[in-house]
């Protein structure tokens, strides 16, 4: 029972009421499709604040230690409007002259502000700028796969099981259902690799914003898993946070999976995986699907013609240098160590000077951020190339 978008407070109130009636926290959390950590958080807010504790809270952090004051950003834009030919270094120098009492932003920060407001002219390059696909346009197998974890539940041996599921959006074919010990990327990588080897590569994969599909504190929310997908030529789609109904077909499959394989649950992983494997066979080839006109998913699905193979190193013909990101997520130029992102560890990125002392960092066809000759960090570009699309609700 995922949270209803239109009445989340009522859903939280029902959750608390059931817990106060004496039901166990683990049971109630499984029914509502949330973790026990989230369940206790909701109950503790109700206990401390009453009904007001169940209201929606802003997701933005309380503090933004690196956020540029709006007065400084306004001054940057004013200087650019008054002197249209000035670049980031000269505008920064002007800020220091006009406002000596404030800490001046980095040149890359000034450049990022200008870029965010469309005031930076970029040289035209014959490169494709990746764009997401529209969910309602998907009509053929392997155009879009959906992946998610079907919540955790406890096995008979008291260990928790986290089923990772992958489906084809068009045919609803269940490609994989693997019981894992956690949601860490180390367990997800082998599952996706086996699936790619068996069924080929999709055009895009659609997930939520949780681990291991995304990283809340990484550059643009990317993760090592999603970066690997990009290297394989797979586009990323993410649903809006708190809107599981945007992955409605996959969530509907999870309901059936839960009813037929986890009630009651098995004693250990081996026994539970056997039930998952049996469910895959029945779901794909023995269970008519109303939304498919009574057909089986296996009658409509065909493997992808795009075969899985180790990707070739990316090329950057329009960049000045190609650099391999260190294991600690840094770009090293001589003795300089520029903080970038650990999710790109071991990947090749291209850097190109776009203004005096300002460098652009790109990964494949994606422009990611800027750095300058003074600050040892990459400032993200103004527009997030991996931002979640506003997607319509899918039919179940």
C-alpha cells in the first residue's frame, strides 16, 4: 500500500493508528511499503508533535553552507548586463573591488551563475545532448526497463531479504527477481550484468531516486550503477521523489509478487529464491494479463538486438585533455587535485577551457561542471542533465 499522493497525511495517520492498536511495526511497515526506519520516524514525530508532526516537511536542507547569497548573484548578473563582453574572471575582480567586505566566490562559481541564466555562449559542437524519453511514447520491448526493490522482509532465519526486480515496460515481462541481502550496489551489479547478458541492453532504465540507482549527495544524484549504465549507452529515467505511481506498472507487479511469494516467507535465501524463480515462470508464460488483452508477457517480449559487451573508452575530440578520475573522485592536473565525484572513479572525463581560466568537465555527451585556476572543486553546470522528468501516471 504505497502512500497516496493526494492525501499523505491521512495515510500517515492510518499508519500510526494501526501501530497504536497493537500491531507490530514490521508488519505495518510492510503493508504500507515503507522501511521500519521511516515507520519509527513517522511515529516519533506524532508522539512529539501530535497531528502537526504528520504534515509534509520541506526536503531542502536547513543550511546551505556553500550557497551563494542572492545579493552576490544579483550583483554578478548586473555586472554582466552592464558589461556584456566580460567573463567570469573580470566579474569576480569587479566584485572584489566593489564589495571588499564579502568573501568573493570562485571564478567557476561566477561562471556557473552566468551559465544558469543563459549568459554564457558556448561553442557549437557536433555532439548529441542526451534527453529523456517520454513514458507514454513507449510501444516496443526494450525501449524502457523498470527496476526497483520490493521493500524488505524478514526470512525464517531472521535475515532480511531485499528483492531486486527488473521488468520490460511495454510487455510487462519480468526479466529478473533476485533476493539480495541489502540494497548496496555490490549486489545489484551482478544482477544487471546477468540480465544484460541474457536479454541484451534496453534504450533506457527507469528507477526511483533511492540507492543504488541514485546517490543523494553525489553530483546530480548519480551513482556508480547509473554511471555504468551511461557507459553502456543506456539512458536514465527517474520518477519524481514521493511519486511511486509514476512507476505504476512495476508497483502493480510488486503487489502480485508479494501475495504469491512472501506469504508466508521462506526460511532462507535459497528457498525464497526458488519461489521467486517459480513466480517468474508463471508470471511470464502462464498468467494472462488483462492489460495485454489476455496475452502472456512472454508472448509479446523479444530480447534486445543490442548485445551486452564491455564498452569502449569514451572519446573527447572537442576537448583539450582527457583525464582518468582517481579512486577518491578527484581530477589530477599536475600537482593540483580537484574534487569531482567518487561515482566517476576510474572513468575518463574530458576537460576544455571555455573562458580565461575556466574549464568545463564533460562525461561522454554530458557537460557536468566547471572549475577554475584557484578553487579545487567542480561547480555543477546550471541545468541538471539527469533531472527527473515530470512524467504522467502510467496505467496499471
